[in-house]
C-alpha cells in the first residue's frame, strides 16, 4: 500500500515532535534521532502561477541529495521558499519510501499568494490618486499580504497628514477577480475626515525679548487663529512643521541668541479638530556685535554681507 507521510513544518521549525501518518500505520518523528533519506524524486502540489520546476529549483531539494527528516535541511528548504514571498503556506511531505527504505519521494505543498490584478482608491481626488500611486509603487501582478496592506495604509495616512488631515482612515478592501485566475482586486477606501486646524500656539522662552507676534511670523506655514492673516489657511501640516520650528529658532538667532534651542514641542487637541501647540525655547546668552568693518568686499556690498551673518 502506498504510504503518504506528511510533515508540516512552520518556517522556523519551533513545533514539538510531530506525528507522521501513513495510510497503513502511524509514524512518529523523533527529533532526537532524525533519519536520513536520499531524495528519490520531488513533486509539487498547490501551484498554479509558478511551474513545479521553478519551485523545485528554488527549494534546492534535488534528486540524489541526502536529507534528514526532520532536520535543518528541511527547514532550509522551507525558508528558501518563504523568502520568495510568493506563498502563504509551505509544507513538505514524504510521499513514499523506496523498497529499500533508504530513499524517499518528497512532495512540496504550497499555497500561493493571490496576485493583484488591480489596485484602486476611493475617497480621493484624481490628482491625489496619481500622487498616491507614485508613493506606493504598487504594480499589477504583485503579491498581496497583510504587511503590504498595513504598510500601504500607513503611507496613505502620512500623505494626508502632510495636508492637514491627521485623522484620515484607510481600509483595504479585497475582492476576488472574477476573470483572472488566483487574482484579487484591492481597493483602499479612504476617509480623510475633517482637516485639523491650529487654534493656538504658545511660546515660552522669549520673556519680552522677542514679541509673540514676531515669533509667530517666523513660522511661515504653521499659523494659529490669533494671526489675522486671511490668506493663511491655519491648517497643520506635518510636512511644513519641521521647517517652521527651524524658522522659530532663526528668529532667536537674529535677535542675538545664537545658542537658542527648542527644548519642548507639544501638540495636543484643545477641542475636536483644533490643535494647540506649546513651544519652549532655551534662548541661552545674548551675543552683541560691536563695530564691524568689512574690507576687500568688491563683489558684495557691506549690507549684503551683514545680512548673511544676521547683523542689523
């Protein structure tokens, strides 16, 4: 009677001793005393996109090679196949033994990841759709996994956070392709929510040396409702915020505080959809310029050189 001995091994083979079942008898795998077999032949089951020859070649399980069951040899076979990222499940089966019981026929059993025939978005504008496609770099025919879905969703959220939509939600929706075999269509459903705006920005560290108005003006893109500039959207942009913090420090530098540094940076909600920002600066000592005379400046005027150094 043909024996069918199946050995299922996780990627890292961390399971306890396993039980191999034949049609005629039970066969217990002894991890303390693995048995070695010559590979009499290899077949593949469960493949539709990749040929059996391709899978066998990648596995390294070749006819005539001696392998232990169980052993690191089998673990290496599975690891090589997992590394391709094309399979959701991989296992190895001893299909049968030769008459001399020194050789075995192995079967590689795989479950292929579905290929993506189409990536799409809903809830986004046409221009945003093009930008997202470039950022995600998702191609037709690529594999799909939970990791890809999660990483892509995070990129989409960061994209909208840069535009002030800090609470955007992204839901990947997967449907089976009715035309292409073993293929799926993936749609990222985006809900941008309301754009988050800045209600107040609080500065600490100037102590009358620099007005809050001047400090607020130094932050070109990050504005609060206290700044009466009707041309400013007062939205919060994660993309522009780092540059605006540098602009704040530059305002201290121009006032003579060359060692100024930001020691506190807090962003919080004061109400739904409205942010408060606390910025604390350690301005350090103030430096003064005495009389400065430029000589040899035939290419640039004195005023230009002074402005480069921030000297008024």
